[in-house]
C-alpha cells in the first residue's frame, strides 16, 4: 500500500454535508485535512433537470437509491428486511446532491424527549446550545426563508427571502387558514436570489435529481470550495474499507481503494467518519480485528443499532384548476408544525412535520403501478389521468418522528459485497407501533387539509418506500459510554482520536429533515476540536 | 435501432396504451414508434432488453391480449414498455402544447404580498412550544 498524500492531521471519510463543514472549519483553523470520497464531483450540467431526458433519467441514472442507480461509486445495501429503501448519494456533496433542500431546524422539545415525553433519551445538549451553529450554517449556505415562525422560540433569520409559494402554496395555505392550523412559507437550502457562487432558483422542480441551475445549496457548492481554498485536500474515487489502529489503540488512518483498484493507506492523527448513517457503521463493523472483535468503537454494542429512517407518508390532493404544481422548487413551498409536539390524547407521543411539495413532470403522473390493471391508467383512462392530475396535484408530505429501537439496525451482510469485494451493509428495520398510530393520525389530518383547500380527490401513499433519505442514530451520542458510541462532540468513548460527525450520531431522529441539524452538530464538534487542539489525543 | 416489424408491433401496442382524443394525438400520431422511441431508448439503454422482450411477447397476439399477458406475468417488460411509450409520448411538442405544459425555467419571483394577510393570522394565533424552558 502507498500513501496518496502525506500524513494528515485530520482524515475525514466522506465529502457530504458533515464532512464538508468539518473540513472547512478545521482547514481554516490550520489543520492539515485530507478527505477521502468514494464518488466524484458533479457539475450542474451533469444533471438532467433542464434536459428532455430528465424524467426518464431520474428513474435510473439519478435515482436516489444506490441499489437502483448502481453507479461505480455506489455500494449496494440489502434492504429486504425494511419497508423503506435507503436513499443516499456518493459523490462530493454527498446526499445533498440529491436532497430536496428542506432546511429545517429541530425544535427545543426534540432535544428533551425523555424529560418531556418519557421516551428514548435526551440529547447531551439543548436547542439553545445548538442555535448559534444553526444560525451560522444557515447564513453560510444561503438558505431562503422568512423569519418569525411562531413555532420556534426565536425569530431566526435567513440571508435570502423565501422562495415563491405559487398558486399551489396559496391554495393550500387558504385551506390551513380555514382549519386554524399552523403553516409557514418553508425554509429551503435553495437560493431565491443569487448568493455567492450560486444563481437564483429557476423552478425546474428537479431538486431531487440534482439542480441543473446550481441554485441548490449542496455541500459541493457551499463548503468545499472554501475548504479547499483553506488547504483541505479532497481525494475522489477513494473507497474506504477499514480504519486501521496502532499499538496504542488509536486509529492510525484508513485503507482505501482507488478506481483503478490500487490499495492505499492514508495516515492521520485524527480520523472523522462522515459517511452517513449506513456508511459509518459499515466501516466501523468492517474494521473488526482480534483487538476489536465487534468492530471499532463498539464497546457499548450500539454501533449500527437504533437506526432511524423517518417513515414518510404522501397525501396527494387533486384540484379543479391548473395550479402549476409542476413548478419547483421541490423543495417545499409551505411547512406545518401543527401536529409536531406531543398530545397524548392522540394515542402516541411525538409528531411530525408537514411539507407542501409540487408534483413535477408529467411522466410521473402516468407511470404504471405493478399489480394494477393496465387499463386503470392506460387506454381510455390515460388522458383523463394525465390531464386531470398534471399541474393540479399537490403533496402534503409527512415526515414522522422515528423513535430509536435497538432492533432497527445496520449490520454487515454475510454475502453481499460492493464492486471492490468489501462487505456491504444490510438493514433490518420495522416501523414501530407508536409510529403506526402517528402515521394514521397525521394522514387523516392531511386529507382534511386538502379537503379544506377544496381538493376534488385525495390519494394516500401511507408509507412511501422510496423515502429513506434520513439515515440516523446508528452510532449515537451520549454521556454514558455504556449506552452510547460517541460523546456530545462526536468523539468515540473508546478511541479518543476517532470522531463520528454524520447523522449516525443523532440520539433521536427529531421529526424534521435532518441536514440543518447534521451540519450544525458537525460545526459545533469541529469547532470544539479546533478550540481544544492542545488537549486532543492524536496518533501522529 | 428497431427493425420495421418491431416498429409496427410497437405502433399497435402504443396506440392501445395511448389512443387519440379530440385534444390529444394517439401515440402513433405523436411519433412514438418513429423517432421518439429511438430518443428515449437512448436515454434509458438499461431498458432496451426488457423492452425488446415485451415486443417479442406480443408476437402473434391481439394488442389487448398481449398487454394483458405482459402486465400480468412479465412485470419488468411491461414497466419498460409502458414507461418508454409514455416517456416518448410526452416528448412530443404537440402533446406538451395540448397539455398546456410550459416547463421551467421560470423566475423565482417573491410573492409574499399574496399571503401576508393569511400569515398575520398564524402569528397572532401563536404556537405552544414544548420544552423551550428546558433549553
């Protein structure tokens, strides 16, 4: 094996949102940073949202499931034992390349669910502790939104005004107004006006297959240029197999393979895993050795456990007028936290966040559902289905809080490997009883919301299989080393020069889209690491 | 590239899947079995084998019987056929015009004025924030 670059102060595995934040913070504070990313760069012109191929390409080449996409940079995930398909992207920017950019901070109660609701665990810090980091990241990435949402204790600001809610958002807002329910023009990690290196959104509605305008705040555009300018070295096409340890029990670096099949060892004083809620436990479990038979950093036995994915429901309403609901952003136009907080009279604890989304693209309206009679959507039905729904259909999407269960887990598949022969991950996941009740309640309310807005028909997809974007909790934070993997700064309890800074470290899932929280937590941890450098154990 | 026989077979199947109406052309009239199918096969080369198998399965059958057979027992083949035929159809400028589909780009204009009055009500109503005192 050979070293690709000289010894690093810090090695980061994964160039997604948390890796990008950490690389920027540590490089600008003088650390010699190397990041290994198994994917590559993508330019806005690589995406098809502004091209005739878009609707067909997003079903394959730009599908958010690595199993469906099957790119060279992707690794397979066995999801047979899960009603949710894990969705992620391997490349510079990570899953923010394909995320919808819902830029939502968690609420104060999310950090205190044990105290307030008697379930799961409190986080080792509070909303107030995290708030300055939410603010900093929000302004760095150029999020769009409107300050003053009463569902938060502070009137947090955005550097850009909200994106248009359009005819569709206004129609839905009037429905919420009739019911007296909370709604707000939604915060998005999408620029409503030109911001730094990004132009304004051009409303393609193709956010989830990569923004062709370069308006979405993906980490390749928001943090990596600054991190590289500060001296960080980003190595693409570098797939990590294992972390290595030295005679002192510290992590010495990582073994990785490049796209030509050559193996390398990257040494580093400190190693940060930022490889997402499946990739990170996979690497830790693949790093098992005689000294660490259950995998690295796993004395608690919780590496891979407590996986949370946020079961997601889509409640569609179809209206009797053209609402231009094919236009982006997608992105969210409205959000509602009306049923976010616990009300035990509903028969469950915690809640969910609603997002109003468009339904871009006509092809999506006419795809065949296997198992159905083709005459239901084709033949004499085809044109009614197409004309009756295209531009007239809105989605209230419901992200439901997923409480941690040890049985929901990431393990190594005994047979499946990636294209380099590295054991792949398998997820075992089931929806909890609390979440089942939560789903039913929220879906019924969302149908009411559409009806109040005048929908002529509604359609429910109770648990959307292709919705497993939020991969959380599989190497949780905590104060007690017997029931957590890392401390509040992301540092392993077992190995003091090993950190986990992606969504694996979540204690609970919250009920909102996690990227803002992932990045705020990563920034808080990286800043603490830099501030306390003189006390930090290093393998160098 | 499809041979003439495959193209003829496709035209028959596609017109049963997407017949014409007063407002919309049929699949054949929109050009699906001609250049549009070639275009979308180029977009999705991974679907070519299943699409060709679907056409083979239809050999010697009436169109509706063929579609019943394929959709009932050959899911991948019917998904390929129906997705590519629909995808090709929606490439047609004639179809997009009939659908009043004017795709982006559009400007992201500020429209706060259209909902500011509704939002005042939300603010006035307030929100029961749980746990703020524990922060």
